[in-house]
């Protein structure tokens, strides 16, 4: 499958993507994970992106599109891909459309995960992330067995700087201004699948039904 996953920060795009990868071997492509890895590794791209990410702002398109062009041409993306957190703006969506046409790739759908703002605030302010391997925890629903220590790799589990209540509110405002219009864009393209995303299982079920999987 070849999907774009839309939805505000904390809507559950990453969780749904991981569930979908198990269906047919499609690879999850998250620009957020790629950028955070670049920041962690201190690459040139990472240094440029860090200032934007720390402020809760969107990383410039020229950085993102370069990453996506390289990533979509890697061998594992040939089976299918799930774009998690990209595109984030109409210009990015237009550039992605052009890029996919150049690569001879057709999207199956753009899935919008529709979640109330108060649910997102609750999810993200209680979310914690391993700085080493990126494993996600929640202090209420899925805490690590030992507080502050990753079950998977033993790394430090922390609250990300962009997941404080103030930073989240800003991210949601940026999303509503710049990213939410993508719903209309993909509806006009005939690719939109809108799903109430309170349950990841229901989202996956709706996607399977749409694609006949």
C-alpha cells in the first residue's frame, strides 16, 4: 500500500503506520524520526533542522523534499510506504505529487485521522520517548517497567521538549493553519479517507476495507 497519513500531532499516525506495516510489508516513512536522528547524530541537516524543531516550527521544504526524494528511492520502499507526518503543507503536497509522478508511483489514499484537540493534549503531555531507540511510552497507559528507563534498549526515557503543554498548543495551532487544508487538497484529488481515530484498530479496519485488503 502507498498511503499518506494525515492528522494533528498525537492523532496516532505512528501507531497506525506500525500496524499497517505488518499487513503487507510496507515501510513507515516518518520525516520526524529521520530529522530527530539527524539532530541526534549532529549531521549538517540535523543542525539546520534543530533550531526549527526546538521552536515547534515546521522544517523548511527544501530540507524535507531532499530527504523524501532519497527515501522513496530506497529498495525497501518498493513494496509500499506509509508517509507519517508528510506532507504538512499544500506546497509540500504539490511537490510530493510531482515527485511521485517523476518516480512513476501512484498513491492509494490519503487517510485523515480525526481526533478532538483535548484528546491530543492528553496523549502528548503524558507521552515519553526513549532518547536512544525512539520507543514511545505513556505515563498513564504504557509506562516503562522502570521509571525513566526504556524496556527495549535500556536508554533514558524523557519528555520531549516539543511535548510540553505550551509547545503542543503551538504545534496544534501551526497544524490547523498550515496542515489541516491538506484534507481539502486530497479530497479534490479523490484520495481522501476520513476516519474517526479514537481507536487505532478501527482506523486500520477502515483502511483495509478501502483498499480491499
